[in-house]
């Protein structure tokens, strides 16, 4: 059985949802027969102006027209959910365009270390608040996840590499009617939207497995 997960690396709900899904998967009797593939989705595909650095609270305030206090309250809510799953959470993390990160994740999938890289990116970004939009930082994180640093650097310097793979994922998301992430698709037959409770993912895994085995 295969589970495709559309997500973005700067999406806090994707961060929480991944942890909850993996708890369900860990307790699933057929977990060794489940392939998990992470698919590309950009929450904000608009490139940031060169040299402009924003923190997440500023971005939320600007994007949604809320006060910094309200932005902080919203972030504190998600932070509490993340910490309840044993995850680190830094509300001073930077924001930026994620297209290049998705390109590297596509390469990591090809090399069989996509999950390892995603875990490392989430740790660097959400738990440590690192500048994951800078090439040296991405290269370091990718090398730590098992990728060749030189190859990753070349990917980041060449905007065409793996760009089509990212766009295909995003086009497929549109065809499936996916407008927000995380979105989990079980064997291209059952969809689950959002960072649902672990029990919901357990039920979805069981339902999808039973359907496959029927």
C-alpha cells in the first residue's frame, strides 16, 4: 500500500500532521508494507524580494491583516500542539519561498533518503529556527541526511533541475482538488485532509488496507 502526502516544509500543520501520521503508522500491523511518499506543495509560491528577511510572526500579521499579538496567539496554539507531539517549535523562524527545497526533496526521493531529509529540514526549521532558504544551510542539512553536498549545491544553483517534478506534484494536487496541506492520499483512493488525530490516521490506514486486500 502507498500513502502520498502533499505538504510544504514551512507548514506547521504538516509538521504536526507528519508526527501524528507516523505514530499511527508505527502501531499499524502492516507498516512494513506501506510506502510513504512526500509530494511537493507550495503554500506561497510567490518569490520573496531579494534581501528581504521576514520572521513568521511578521508574515502572519502582514498576510492575514492581524496584529502581532494575534499572530503570536495563533503561533502559540500550533506550538502547543507540536510540543504535545514531542516536537520542538521556534516562533522566530524565518520565512521564504520553498520551491528549491522541494527540488532537493525530489532528488532525495530519487536517492531513497526523502524521509531522512524531510526530518532534518523540519528539525532545522521548526525546532531550531534556521535559515533553510540559504544554499549553504540547505547543503549542510542535505549532506547530513545522506546526500552528496556537491550534487545538492549544483541542484540549488541550477533552477531547472527537478523543477518539472515539483510542478507535476503541484499539478496533480490541483487535479485531485487539494487546496491545502497536509493532505494524505491512501492508495489514490482515500483522502484525509489536515493534521488529524492519530486515531483518524489509524482508521484510514486500516480502511485503505482492507480495501486493498479485498
